[in-house]
């Protein structure tokens, strides 16, 4: 746990909810959750997860939305205020208890209270991160831009929309996978790999990327959690003694309406 109350596993991981797993391990994890009387996490985890869970489905949704929550922070966090006509699923989040004092003392107080065990979600999984030392080359076509005010997602979506309009208007064949490339000075590129060689001029920019050493992780789950997954990935890479550098690449798999099955590959260049 960090000073500001970020609760994580041994390597800072926070990906139990979006990690790929088999039916047996998922059932076991859900069963363990239902044995808890309180879910604890740090402010960063809480703020990242609260927009997602009240409307989520899947095996973890019920325990995450029904078991009371407690948040640990050193940043003056006051919690999430309730709203009129909020859903029952949101109650455990808006009603979360906030502990902004000494961490050890807060834990002791909770343990002294009667009730079921206290659990942290990170208890059940670790991040299956790969360090790869083989060259990976990406030849993609799209558009680049600058993320003003560090609005990377907003900028990338605009570039991606422009790219797909150009692809369709020129009847170009692609593999259908959106690729976002984060570079120095808030520069971002949104593109796609073409299935055929480009035989005529278009407005599309070409970008060639070669990664010689990189960390790889496949996130399975909601796109809303990718930002947190990326931070967890950086923390784990650092804990393994590596230093991340740019470019950083996100490869988005084919769309499905079931957000629990969405796949995104994260590739972080390493020194």
C-alpha cells in the first residue's frame, strides 16, 4: 500500500477484475468475496473503479456492489456523494467509509469491529506480464496529433474517426484492429494495419515502429479500466528492475457488446 492509500499486490497490481482466468478460478474468487464483510482499497483504485462497477455485469458485479466499502487516503478524499434516485448497486460506493489518518491505525480499528473478514480485491490475482526481447515491427496507417491538456483518449478518438473515414472512402482493406501509439511531447498516433499494399495516394500517414525490448500484457475487460491497467503495468515493470520508455502501444481487439470479453494488448518499450 502506498502513502496515499493505493492498495495493490506485491508488484502494485490492481487487475483482478479484468484479468483473463478460467471458470474454476473465477468461481473460487467470487466465493471468497462473498465471505467478506468489507472490501478495502486505496483512493486511486476506488476512483478508477467507481464509474465502472455500479452498471457492470458478470460474476464479480454482485459482491463488488453489495459488500460495504472502505477507502484509505492521504489526499483529503471525502468520498463519492450520493445522488438522487441512485441505483442500489451504487450504494456501497457512495456509502464507502473513508479513512484519512494513520493507515495501520485504520486497519486495526476495522479488525476490531465485529463481522466477516476484510478483503482487498488484489488478494486474488497477479499480473501475468511478459518481458519480450524479440523485435516487433508494426507498419500502420492513420493520423497523428498532439494531446492538448493531455487529453490522450479524446485526441485519439478524433484521429481514429478521421482514419476510418479515409479508409472506407478509399475502399482499403485492414485487419480491423485499432492501434494507438503514444510518443514524446504528448504526440499520439491512431492507425491500423492494411491488408494490402497501398497503391494510390491517400491522406493517411504511414508509421513504422520497431520494438526491440518491451513489456506485454493482454487486458481482457472494459476499456474504462485500461488507464489503471497501464499504471499497474508500469509499476510492475519498475518492480522487476526495468525502465519504460516511449513509444507505448495499445492494440484494440475486435469489438464485442460483451465488455467482459473485450481484448486490448498493451506494449511498453523498455530501455
